[in-house]
């Protein structure tokens, strides 16, 4: 390492800026910046602390009210402390009360649930939720929709329904769940108009919501229309509805989906057809076998273990010559299970050509 530079050798371009005045200015700016950050942190923690104590006080009052309302016939008989209404003037307090009431509503039913809804309206909290529907923030709008349907606000149904085809995924998910929560099977009418996909998760949520619904209705006529929808995910969901609610009248339309251009639709159509099976189903499935994807072919052969009969023996025997060993194996299992001489056919094949049929035979015998 070379010798350090002396003061008179230091570059003039640097000494020009590192003067006493510049250092003083930099120190002041740095001090102001640090002070501003400290102030911001202080006020942030201060307001967080205030919010915490406010919500804590409201929480204690609500816990007392919820315990009391279980013993009362109506919320009008419950006297809320004056300080509760003073705290309710703050938006954060109103939102906390809404959240607490929504959570309480999930855990109660009958007269208690009705009282919770009545208090929600009595405190003017419905207006807060309705205001959220006009928000441009998707998370605020979705929150408002959830509050309204959880609080059984049927008069907000039209406004909720308008959001079932929202561009935002989370808004439309809440809206779709909401219309079913409020109207049961009649709420499925949004399937007529939606153009955006229904995710797998949302389909599960909607099916679960339908199971909880008290408003049962016949949707068989609509189902046939949904099975012809241009929205592939609507078709998939309609197939799941046919499966879940055993819509045997829709079987012909379900079979029509076996030639759908979407592999996902065809896969669900296979599953639904198996659930709606009769003595013709095995033959129908094999009729589409050669046109299907590898995964769908595997599903068909797995389903045939319980559906096939002697009528399918010829086709299944031909699959023993299939180029893929997985198909050979699954076909051999179906033959052994469903045909009187199926196992003998596999044994004969193994004797003529040990590889791979000897291994296939051993596996068939192990699962027989």
C-alpha cells in the first residue's frame, strides 16, 4: 500500500466541497431527517396505542352485550353505555364493531342471530357497509359486500348482484357468494351473465354455500343452458352441480361435454358421468377412450373397475396391446375384476410374452 496523501496533496475537487460550512449544513439536514423519522414513529405508535385502547373498550362492552342478548328477546331491551355511542363516532370504532358483529353472527343462529342483525341496523352500521360499495378500492368494496350479505341485508341484493361479473376477482367472488347466501339456488342466475373464469377455489366455496342454503330450488332447466355456456369454467361448475345434486335428467347434456374442446371440461364431464352412471356408461366411456388425454384415459380405466362387464371384454383385451404400459396394466386390472375369464386372458398373455406381461400379471394378482 502506498503512503497516505498529505493535506496539500489532497485533490482540490474534494476539499472544495468538504468545508466547515458544508459539514455544518449536512449535519443540520441529517439531524432534521432523524428528528422527522423519530416524530413519525412516535405519532404512529401513539395512534396505534389509542386505537388499541379504543377497540379494547368496545370489545369489553360488546362481550357483555353478546352475553346479555342471548338471554333477551330483542336488542331494544339492551341498554348500551353512553360512552359506547361516543366511541362509535370514530370510523375505526365503527369498523371494529362491524367486524365483531359479523364474527358473532357466524357463531349464532335463530333469535340471537336476528338480534345481532337488528343491532347492526340500529347502530347505523348498514350505511357504513353500503358506502363501501361505492369505493374504488377493490378490498373496500369486497369487504362491504361481505358485511351486507353476512348481515342478511336482502334489500342490497341488486347492488351486490351487479358485482358478480366485476373485473376484480375478489369483488366478484364475494358478490357471487353473497347472492347465493341471500337467495340460495336462485342466486345461481349469475352464471347466465358472467364472462370471467370461476376459479377452482371459488367453485368449492359456492358449492359449500349451496349446501348451507335453506332456499332449495329446481335448477334443472337452467343447468342445460349452463352446460352450453361459452365460459368453460361455468360449464365445469355446472357439471359439478349435476354431480352434487344427481341431475340424471341432464345426462345427455353431460355426454355432450365429452367432445368439448377444453380438456378440463371433458375431465369433469367424465367424473360427472361416472357419478350418474347406469348400465350404458361403461360402453360410452370406452367409446371416447382413444380421443382422450393420457390422464383422462387413466381415469376412465379406473372408473371401469366398478362399471365394466363382459360387454367391454373385447375392447379391454385390445388395450393389452397399447403402447403405454400404464394402460396395459389398468386394462388388465379391469379385465380381472369384471370379466369371468379376464385373469386367464392376462395369464395367457404373460405366458406368450413375459415382458412386460409377467410383471403386469403379478401386480394384478396382488390387487385381486
